């Protein structure tokens, strides 16, 4: 799964075409939960990202 961080938001990038800093995860719920627990999104984006927006993007990526 690829996610992008742009304009303060995390978005699922299914087509791998979005601009912005890319964040890659394997496509499993366990991997996503571990990334949330370890605050990997915050570390990669170099800022504090809202956990709700991350969870929403993960759900969108997992269900697509």
C-alpha cells in the first residue's frame, strides 16, 4: 500500500500517481497497526499527523 502526505493530510494512493511524500506499507492490517503504534507516519512525514486521518486512509486502502 502507498500513502502520500500532502497539505497536512494522509491519503491512500492506489494508482501511485499522487504528489507528496510517499509512505509504503505491506497490505495487511497487522502491518498498518504496527506502523500506527510505532508512529511511523509521523516519522516519515516529519510532523505530527492526525491519527484519525491515518486510520481513515488505511481503511480506504485496505477496502479498495
